[in-house]
C-alpha cells in the first residue's frame, strides 16, 4: 500500500519541477552578474584611465570566453551529465567574478587629476592659481613631469585592467553550458505542452537579474572606490563628477557569491529523468532515465559502459561535420540565427553604453560651452579638469578657464569669485562666482529623462513577447538529435559576431564625440571627461535604430519562410493521407484478384527526423 501511494504521488513532484527553479535561479544569477558588469563599465573606464573602445573590449571578452568552448560544450555536453556541467559552469563564472575584483586589492589608492590642493592646516583650505598672464602657459602644458612619468611606469596598476579582461572572459566560459544544456534538458524531459511555459518562467526570472544588477551598480557607484582606506572629507569631488570612481570591485564580490550559490542544486540532480506525462514502467525501458535511478551495477557492466562511451565519443567526433551540414542547410534556422545576430548587435551595443548615454545626455548641461574663449589670456593648463558651476547653469572645465581671480571656503564648499568668463555669455549673470563641481541637469532634462525611461521600458516589454516564441521556433524547426547542437551553434555565432564587435565599434564611435580627454600620470591620454551630448545622442541612437530596423526586415523574411514551409508540410500530409486511402483500396482489389501488393512509403528515419516547422 505504501509503495502504491508513493507511485501515485510521484507525478505531482517530478524532477523537472526541481530542475526548473534551479535553472531559473542560475539564469537570474548570470543575468545579475552581466548587468552589473554593464553598469560598472564607466567606473572601470575611469579607474584604469582607458577609452571607451578599451572598456568595450573588456565587455566583449565575455563573448570571447563563450567562443572558446561553446561548440564543444553544446555538442558533447548533451551526451554527458548536463546538470553537473551547468553547476561546474556556474562555479567557473563565480571564479571569474572574483578575479575581476582582484585588481582593486593590488592597486594604489585612486588619485584623480586636479589642480586643487588640500592644505595641511586645521582648515584644510584649498588653493588654486588665479587667471594671470599668458607667460606661464607653456609651463603648464609643456615639459612633462619626469617624476610623474617614473611613478607611472613603476605603478603596479598601470595595466591591471587586463585582469578585469581575463576575469570577464572566464565568466563567459562558465556561462557557456547554462542555456544550451539547460533548455535542451527542459525540452527533453518536460511534456510538450509545458515546455513553452517552463521556458517563459526561466526567461521571466532571468529578466529580474538585470534589474538587481543595475540597482546594485547604481548604489555602489555613489560609494567612493577607496571607502574605508581614505578620509572622505579630503575628497573634493562628488559622485556627480566625471572623475568620481565608485566601489566597482565590491559588486563583483557580491555577484560571485550569488553565482556560487546558484551552482549548488545542480550537483544533486540526475543525468536524466522521467519525462512528464509518461508511465514509469514505459520510461524504465527507454534507457537513461531508468539507468540513472538504479542503485547498483555489476562491475563487469560498468566496464562495458566505459568502453561504449569511448566508442560513442569517437562516433560523435566523426558525425560533427555532417551534423553541421544538416544544420546550416535549414533555411528557417539560418534566418533565425541571422535575425538574432543583428538584433543582438543593437542590444549589446545599447545595453553596454546605456548608463553612459543617460549620464551624458540627461545628466549634464551643454558641453560645448565648457570651452570658452574669454580665458585665452590666462595661464591655464588645458589638461586640468576641475569643473565648476556658474549660477546661470553653465559649467566650466576649471576655475582658471572660467577666469576666476579668488576663492573662499574649503573642501566641497569651495566658492570662486570674480570669474570674468561668466560676464561674456549671451545671458550674463550678475553673480560672478562659481562653485566646485559640474552643474546639475535642468528641469527639461529631468522631464525628457522620464519620457526616455518610459519609452525604453515599453520597448523592452514589447520585445520580450518574442523571446519564448523564438526559442520554440528554433526547437521545432530542427531535428530532434540536433537540438543541443543547434542551440549551441546559435549561441556561438551570436556571441561571436553579436557580442564581441558591438562594444568595440560602439565605443570607438562614442570616443569620436569626446571633447575633453583626461590625462594619466605618464602624460598620456586617459578616460574621456566630457562628451558632446548632441553628437553622442545622434550617433548612439542612430546606430541602435538602424540595427533594429534591419532586424525587423529579417524577421519578415523569417516569417515568410515559415509560412512556405508550413504549406509544404500541409500538402505533404494531404498527399500521404490520400496515399494511405489509395493503398487501402488497392489492397482490397488485389486481394480480390489474388495478386500481391507492393506499397511505397516514407522511410521511418525520415519520419522521425521531420521537423514540425
């Protein structure tokens, strides 16, 4: 009686429903870590004084890691223990997050470029050279500081960004098995009617990950990078300053811990499980599901299984070429890959630099007005970057370039007076003083930012409708034995051509809109401090919009191809039905006349391999 009760309860608690939350949490964790990397790109760029093209390469290293192993993982991984491979991938991804944070602990304290110095007295008053004659201008921008160059060459953190690059690449390697093996596992053992629902759950939970990642990035960006190691009262900049660097390293430690936690359930799941909706006895005779549940085997049987696995690996390696040919001859599959490739180009480029876009376009005043000509007679260094804000909402590169003659106050409350450049504006201000820091965005920027966010959320919501259906089209348009391989090849192509190039060419395009570059201790060009917001907006959004328009065109071609294939399948079904009816009539006639009957039918293997789309 007890065994009968356990048998009756088993369908209510299938292992698919245990795998589902594990898979969903793993997708959440990887999306959480990926979103945090996107939000920390600007902080990393400032901390290591690199241009946007370099930071784009760092972001693209994730896809490079995928490229190294995705083909082998997707093809051979489906033949082995898929849950454990996913768990191992999560651990590798967590290790990459920890390695990404390591440079912070080996670097010196962050030193931002400034012409403002802190005094040694109790007031810690700040000083700056006033606007004087042009005689010392060459000295400000001329001969390089030999001591600074030597210090820069000896600095341990001069090339530490490479470790961030390698850590993110390791994250990409670890992420590889999650989607192709996880989705194929669900599709193999979930009932056909539940598969879309389960995939939708995984994607829905995965969407929450970027929300948490960006929220964490926003919070940590307001915490100074060397918090706990420096006196924050001596820091003369705020988180609104383009020289500010937040605690970027702390977020990678948090994401590493979350990803490590997500790996634990996969180590306790079996290689294969009973398919939903099928009888236990029927499944027991099918192969791997029943074999995985057995408690003991004879030693001789184990040795035979090892020999069979070795032979299977050799056969799999030989079959890889023909499998590729079968896969790439599928027009629906190739159009789906092309569409995904173009759409991912636009998405990756947009999401990588979206925080920078919002900061530059909606977070600052007009950029060109910072470089004023009224201070041409001053001995100001063009390399200085100490932005000050006038009362009329205009920002200047430094107090010297604003033509300021004197100062009062201390620390972040410093005020500069008698600034001659303010009086030469088209809308001069009676107040000739400026305060330290960039001007906040205006009211119209706040309003436009809300409109932008509303449109962005609406667009993301609408585009999410196609996520599940695209996976179903992919799974139903290919043969059953190529599911994992097809998912892996799609990931390989999309990650290679849609994940690596976009951050680089988007970053190079953004660098062309830079108006003021920072200066390293060595004297070289550092990270960009100021962008032309108008040119930034046109180039960035123009490229994103163009890619999405092209993706919609290929979606139309894909839809047309699917409709044509459905019509051909419907016609084939009609011919087959008529053939069966004719064969039945012929059989009756032949039997009546005493003649033998010869029938021609479809090969059983071809019937099994026929896709539903």
